[in-house]
C-alpha cells in the first residue's frame, strides 16, 4: 500500500528545510531589529569620537545629545546600560549647570567663587556616579554590544 504525504527520510529532509528556513528568517528579523541602531551608531561615530576627545567629564557632557540619540534607538537588550550611562552624564551636567559653572574649566580643587559647598558636593557626587563601576560596566557593555551586533566601534578617533 502506497502512502501519500511526507514520511520517512523525505519528511525528515522537508522538516529540516522548514526549520532552517525558520531559523534564517529569525536571524534576518533579528538583524532588522538592530539595523536602525547600527545605522545610527555608524552615522555618529566620528562626531562621538570628537566629543569624547575633550576629556572624561567634559567629553561625555559634549557627547550627551549623541548619547541620548543612540539611547533612543538602542534595542531593549542594551537599553538598561544606555540608561545608566546617559543618566550619569545627565546628573553631572545638571550639577554643573545648577552651580553655574563651565564643565570645561571647572576645577574641583579650586572651584570658582560663588560655588557653594552644597553645589561642590553635588558635583562631586555626580562625577563619582559617572566614574562608578556600574557606569563603567554599562559603558563597556554598550561598546561590546556595538562590536558584536553592529560589527563596528561605537566611536572613532577619541
């Protein structure tokens, strides 16, 4: 008696092809999830590198608009790390702005006249948060994810 339909070795081959096709579609969909993010990273690499070259604190403050743009495009699996980095930079920028000081010239050892002890403490706390292990780990995770997913560097030239 002859059977109709897929059985035996033919069924296994067909099932494998269907499974492979599904996996390839999943990979392609995953690539699409990151394409907007990766395009944004590539478009901002030079400018981000230039901003970061201004130094640790000043550079991140100058880069904040770029970082916020990338944060907005970041996929959900790295969003928490972006939030940590951007939040720390925003905290330092806010503390400096509240004290009315220029991040490029602010010196913790010799703060400008008029900066109160409370303002200095807030700036110091925000700088500590920016340099914290949590923020450094998040920054490293963001960079690694860009290398792994986008196959490029987050920034160039810094």
